[in-house]
C-alpha cells in the first residue's frame, strides 16, 4: 500500500485525512461481509466518497471493486455502484467546484496511472466487455462510461486488449442499436475513442455495419439541423474513413455516398444559422474531403469523384457555393470541398465550368470566384480557398487551361467590355497594387500553363495596353518590367514563379525572353548582389530563371547562346556562387511547407511565397541546371546531338502513339458498334423468340378452333385446305392465289356444265311433252290412252323428285350460311389473336389481311363448289333417269309406229280386198254402198254410242 502511495505521489507517512479510516473500514466490509446488503451499502458509500477522496478510494478499493464485479454479477445494483466508483476514480472529468489549482495536471496523472493499474490484468477489460453486454441500464451505462474513460487514458493498450478479445468489437457495436438514446449516444463516444488511429479496429467496425447505423442516426436527428449527436456521429465517421483506403472503398461500394446528398440541401433563407448547424455542416464537408483527398490513391479518389457527380452531390455543393447568406467559414470550406471533388476529374471539371452564378446577367462561377480572389477586401482564407479551387479546376485539365488562356488572346477579348472574363481578372490581379493579388494571379496563370507547351506559345501573343498613346507590350515584357521596378518581395516571387513555369520546356518562350536585352543583365545583377535574408529567396528564383534560359536555350540568338551565357555567369557571378544561390530555394522553410500538400495552408498573407506545383518544378530542374552550368561546349554539343536524337525518337514515338491512339479510338468505336449490334441481335432474338411463341400459341388456338368447327360441320362438308393464320409466308399466299384461280376456273366449268345439263333437261322435257302428245293422238285407237297416263305419272314423279332435290339444296344452302356465320364469329377471334402478333410488323399485318380476304374467297368458292357439285349430281341423276325414260319412250314409240305401220298395211290390204269385192259385186249386179256413205254411217254410229255413254 505504501508503494502505491509513493507511485501516486501521495504522502507515505504522517496523519491521514479523516476520510481515510472510513474508506479502509468500507473496504474491509466489502471484503469480509457475507451479506449482500452489507456489501452493497459499503460500495454505495465508496461511490459517494470517490469524488472527494479519489486517490484514497483508488488505492484502497480498486481491488475489492474488481472482485465485486467478478463475484456479485447477479445483483445489478451493486455492480452499478462498483462501476460508478471505478469511473469516478479513473475519469478526469471532475466538477469545476471540486477542482483545485493544481488538480487538472494531478488529475490527468492519477487517471492515467489508475488506468494502467486496472488494465495490467487484461481480464479486467474482458470482464468489463461482458458487463457491457448486460441490458440492465444500471449496469450497461456505467460500463460504457468506464470503458470510454479507459480508452481516453490508455487508448492503444486498451484497443489491443479489446482487439484480441473474442467478439470484443462486435459487443460494442450492439450499443448503436440500443433503444435508449443515452446509451446509444455514449456508445458513439466510446467507438470514437476505440477507432482512433487503429486501422484494424476501424475495418472491423466498418464491416459490422457501422456506416448504415451511423447514417441512420444522422438522418433521424435531422441531418445538419441535428444536435451534438450528429456531430459525434460525423466525428466517428471521420475516424473510420480518414487514411483508411479499405473503408473508403467499402463506403463507396455500399452506395453510402448517395446518402450524403441530403446533408447539403439548404433553403433560400440562409440567415440565422445556429452554431451547432455550422459545426455539423463543417464536419460534413470535411467528411466529403476525406473521400476525395489528394493523398488518397488516385483510383479510389477518381471513383469517389464520379460517384459524387452521378448522385448529384457535386451539384448540391455548387448550389451552396453560389447561394447567398451562407456563413463565411462554411463558404470557405465548401470551396475547398468543391476543389477536391473536381481535382483531376475531367467530367467534374467540365460541369464546374458550366456552373453560373445567379446574377443578372449570369456569370460563370469561375469568374465570380476569381473576382473574390483578386479583391483585397475579401478574407484571407477565402482568397486562399478560391486559389485552390482554380488550381484544382486546371489540374490535368488541358481543355480548361485552353479556355482560360483563350480569354487573354486578342481574337477572343470582348471589345464592348460588357462582361469580364477570367483572363482580364487575372491580368488585373497580376498588375494590381495589392501584393497578395499579384501573387495569387501569377500562381493561377502559372497553373493555366502547367505541362502545356502549346499554351505557353499562345500566351506569347497576348498584348497589353499600358497607357494611352503608348504602343502595347507583350505580357511577357510587362512581367519583366514590373519585376525590374523593385516591387514587394511577394509580388516578385509570384512573377518569377510565373516566368519560370512559362519558360520551362518552351524554347520559343526562352528566345522571346532573351530577345529583350535588359533581362539577362537584370538577372545577373540580382544574383551577384549580396542582399539581406529576405532577398535571398528572390536571388534563388532569379538564378533558377537564368538557369532555365540556359537549359532550354535553342541557340537561335547569337548573343545569348548557351556558351556565352555560361561565360557571363562565370565572369559576373561565379559558378559556385550561382549554384549556392540556386540552392536557397529548396532550403527555405516556406518551400518545405508548400511541398507537403496541394492546398495552400498559410497562417498569414506574408507566408504565401511558394506554390505546391512550383516546388515540383524546382525539384526537377535544380539538379539538371547545376550540371548544365559546369558542362563544357563540347559536352553541350554532344548533349545537343543526343537531344536531337531523342527529339527525333520522341517524334517517332509520338507519331506511333498518335497512330496507336487513333487505332485504339477506331477499335473502341468498332467495339461499340459490335456491342451495339450484339445488343440489337439479342433484342431481335428475344423479339423473334417472343413472336415464335406467340405464333405457336396462335397456331394452337387456331387448330383448337378448327377442330371445334370441324366437329360441328363434319356431317355437312369438310374443308380440304388447312389455312395458316399466323406466320404465313409469301409462297403460301401465292399458292392460295393459284388455288383460288383454279377454283374460279372450275366454278366457270361447272357453271357451263350446269347450263348444258339444264339445256338437255329442257330439251328432254319438251321432247317428252311432244312425245306424249303424239302418243295420245296416235294411240287413241289401240290403248295409247293408258300408256300416256303412265308416262304422265312418271313425269309427275320426276317433278316431285326434282322438287325434293331443290328443297334439299335449299336446306344445304341454309346450313352453309349458318357455317359461314360461325366462320365469321371465329374469324374476329383469329383476327384479334393475329393482331397481337401483327404489332411486330406492318408487313405481317398486311399479309394477314390479304390472307383473310383469300380465306373468305376460298370458303365462298368451296361452298359454291359444293352446292354446284350437289346440284350437278342431282341434275346428273335426273338426266340419267330422264334418259332412261326417254329411251323407254322412244322404244315404245318405235314399237307403236311399227304396229301402226302394220295396221296401215293391213288396212290397205283390206281396202284393196274391199274394193275388189265391191267391183265383183258390181260386176255381179249387187247393190253396193259407196265408201263415203259407209264412213258417214260409221261416224253416226260412233256419235250415238258416245251419247249413250254420256247419258249413262
């Protein structure tokens, strides 16, 4: 115990405070009491004394409290008292009224040392994790607070214990799902401490669905309008994502970027923002920047930038950027956020170039931002943010660089002056009386030329009107003029950085610069002088500019060839002195700061001296310029030859690269065409498959209807031809047309045959009538009357047969009309089913319509053929019967004629005999009557017989 007192810095001997004895007695009661109530009361008393007597309670009671946690877990009340007591001992969150003057430092030491004692036994932390799983509020909440305090005091050690504990992190993740807001909110604070600077735990927490739960909490609390809970959740999200590429990728792949868009939906009335809303929105913007930070891997940054564009997050940020009434610090952070969202992403840079400010007339957002940058009345941090935004807009953006430079060229300058362009603002800032505006404009213009030799040549065409009546001078000349006038150091540094960037890797610009005879003497004079410490930076930049003029010199000017410039340096400056002055740049403190990150991070305007991209240029050229100064003319010649060879090689390589690029472009276009054709083919195949299935369905429907129709009409007639409704081909249509023509020809033939038969029947009827009259007249004397009556009966029988056949024909015609009505009822269904398939092709529709017409014609002809065939059959049978009757009648007529002839012969013989007998009787003298008297007598006798018969 005394050892512990020594460790804690407490007194080792002497009179103890009055509470020490009480604490000792309470500890004895906790250790020795067998009754749970006694132990509970003792622990409650220790909790009450733990704030005032923190040291004593921690030294004497910690071991007993841990033992209580191990043995009395069944009683939640005593467990809660023990956890609260340990929290009071370990935590440094003391009440202000209880703090003494030296207590903060002493409290920090005590908390750290008590934490170290507690975690010496890792089982204690594991026990605490087990207790946190309890649902009881009086156990879980104190356990969460105690674990949070342990992490604050000894974070890495406690993190390691939790990491190796089975399901340790997963147990703590359940706190976010607790329905009690107090525990959930303290659970967020616990996870904040747990995830600090530990990538392994960050990954586990992320894969335990932390993003989903935290974003849900932020949404439930009202996004940026929420309270301190939203702030805590955002801080935890930053811990999980910052410098953790795995979690960033998981966040993007989980489509959580899309859920950030509602955070930045601000209304038109942006006045009166609360301090908490400003803090929340500031953290939200920082969270976006974490995902697109330039320090992240380029691939991950690019994918997040594209996702932010596609989900509308960039558009929402630009809305805030152009809104009115937004607080200055939020506006500054929004500009920085937009800067990193568009940095190096062509798609986002193109969108940003199209954004217009809500002014009258509308102005591009870039112009509005540049106006703020060159305005010396704007806050320093805002001007730095605008410069960073402009730099990010031009980063790897040749299209944007060309648009900015084009606003400076004579052919594109607005002669009316109705609108201000970006180039005019940059020139105005470059030659302003404000040194910070000079520096910002120079750096911005240098970024417009970065790694773009073509624009460096184009910028040589820019002419400036200095004053009325004087001829215009080039922009390059004006920069050197201002440089030689001895302006402020910041202005000269900015102009020298612009000139170094402009002349590097551009021989034509070097020639234009050397063509002015005052430039080289000015540079050598600046380098050779022994000036103060502030001017050393200018001297170093002048040395760099002169070195660039040597290294990129194409020897086109005789007086300023490489060798002559080297001799000039040797005579007026000295090579060693020149290299030493050149080294001043990289040794400067502000140079090291600027080289760390792309964003300008300066505490005051006086510290703005170097640009991040310019530090890369210095690092690249410092060594080669130092070597070039010491090279002889022969080495220069060899180097020139090597350069020419390399240039030729580079030209060849460039040519082949261009060819390859064109071929790649053509190949890509062909691939796109192939993919398009493949997709079209797949669509057509799908369409064909659908149509085939539809056709098959319609075929099945048609076959079913045909079978049903055939069952109804099979006792009348059958259709010999099966018509295909859907999927009909052109060949089948032509065949149907041929069959139709054949049916028409047959119909005409049948009509002719029927007419012939009718004529034969009429002839037979007339002949029969004539024959009947002849027989009635000729057979009166020999029983012809009876035979004529029989013939009349046969004719009547024939007439009745013909009438029956006619009735049967009319009956068949009625049934035929009924079948036609059924067909017309079936055809609309077939037509409706065909209409579904006809949507795919107008041609198929026309074929179906034509097929329907052909079907109707074929059906009509078939029915007419059937009726004609029946009529022909009946007529043929009638004709056959009549022919038989005719032959019989003719035979009977011939026999009657023969009998009549025989009778005539007999009568003639009898007449001859009678005349011979009369002549003999006359010869004998007998009285003989004449033939006329005899015939008249016979006729009178016949008349008398007839009268008697009538009377009878």
